C-alpha cells in the first residue's frame, strides 16, 4: 500500500492520524532509535524526518536507523532540496504557498525532483502554510517569508483553496518548531469548511488536550515534535487524544 493511502486509511479508521516529527539535528542515534521504537509500540501512524537547517550530514544513516527500529512509514519533511534520503518511504513535497519566495514555491522542487524520481520516493504534494505563532521561527528565518496573520482566516482559506485547485493532496498549517502559539482552532475550522483535502496541523502543540482540540476543529493529522523530546512519556497520551476512534 502506498504511504499516502496508508495515511488516509489511518485517518478513516481512527478519525484522525498522528505523526511524530523526528529532528536529526536534535537527537543522537540511540535517542532516535528509542523514540522510533516507542512510536511503533504506541500506535503512531507515521514518522516525519526533517529540520529547517540540517547539520547532520548522515541523513541516510538516520533514516535507515529509524526504519530498523520500527515498521512505520518514514516520510521526509525537507527544509531544502538536499534534505533527501534514498531510504525514505515518501516525502512531503512542500510548496510554501503562504510566502512569495520563488525558491520555496518551485525552485527547490526542481533541484530535488530528479533525485526523488531516481530514488523512487513517493511524493506527497503539500500546500505548506506558515501561520503567525508569536515567535520568530526557524522556518520563517530560513525561508525568508512572513507567516500568514493568525487572525486572518479568510486569507488562510484562500491559500488553502488555491492549493486544492492546484491539485495538491493536502494542506499543512504550520505554526513552526518551538512556536509559542499553535494554529488557532477557528482558522482550522474555517479552512476545513472551504476545502475537501486533508489538513495537517503542527507547531506549538504541547499537550494532548490541545491536540484533541485541533482534531475537533477539523484537523485530519496532528504533528508533534519538540514536546516529545522534553517528555517522551506523553506519547501514548497524544495517540489517545488524536485517535478519536479506537478499534
């Protein structure tokens, strides 16, 4: 089964899917392996691997280590065209539609595309939308773009509609790593009312209760990262909060 089909199946089965972001710059090999093992044990639906600024040159080894530790799909969450590994199962082919920097709308994609095809990595075209979060995030700095205002729901909706009309498979509402504030529930609900494609929400989600709020507002997938580095014991609680229906 293709990775995207597997994710959609998980969403339909549980009501929403839970993805864990692993940052190869923040964890050593033993921590990566242990986190991947626990994600497999606790019922996480897939793992994202990526960072805004890759300092670890051994991305292939990181992905291979994660795949050896669990059977979950490993999906690249790239910050640029060189954040690739031939061992990944899929890649979120992110177009930063909230900004107007051509490099992150199409430029980096052109550089990466031949390698993605050569490696046989499943591409998941994603409309990536950076949302104002109360702090200056890494992705904002690295992309040279400004986030969408967190109180301008109509602007977020228009961008999401454009992503759907362009044929993208999903939209990703991103507050950013280390965000002070997550994406507002009202914005998620507004976007949900305007598009039929799945909505991924990440950044600033620090508790299972907040994750559940995002799902109830209309998010189809929840992404957490930093909070698990601080407290890995929260993992099972996040799974229970995001999975509205358990078999």
